[in-house]
C-alpha cells in the first residue's frame, strides 16, 4: 500500500471534519488494515480529549480532538457527558516523505 501524499492527506482531513466522531473513528479503523489506535480519549490539554490513529500502511497519523460538554442528568447530583469533535489533525509519519 502506498503512502498518502499531501493532497490525499488534505482530502482525508476535509472529509473527517464533516463527520461525527464515531463515523470518523469507524472510517479510520477500516482505512488501513495495518493501522491501530495509539491512544483513546487521552486528555493532553485541559478540557480536550485526543484520540490518535497510526495508519502505518498509509504513512499517516490522524488525531481527533474532542471537547467534553456536561449536561444536567435526571437528578441534580448527576451530569451527562457528551463529546463534540472540534479538531482533526492529519500529519505524515517520519518515514513518509511524500
């Protein structure tokens, strides 16, 4: 499988920005059979959760950044958490020189 060049990575970025998190995650998991999830909802900065996919066969690393939104639950003691996709980062791996 060939590595993605700059235009293909940009097209992937534009496609992922329009998708909700679960559909973007599903697409990335099926895009590359050699790919894997590096980390899932890891809090790198305050209030933002990062999920990284290493697509080794495509020479690309994709990071999905989500923000947590807290909403009131059924009782005042509980809150519901929802996550909203706010940013997508698509970058080449070091061995991808395209």
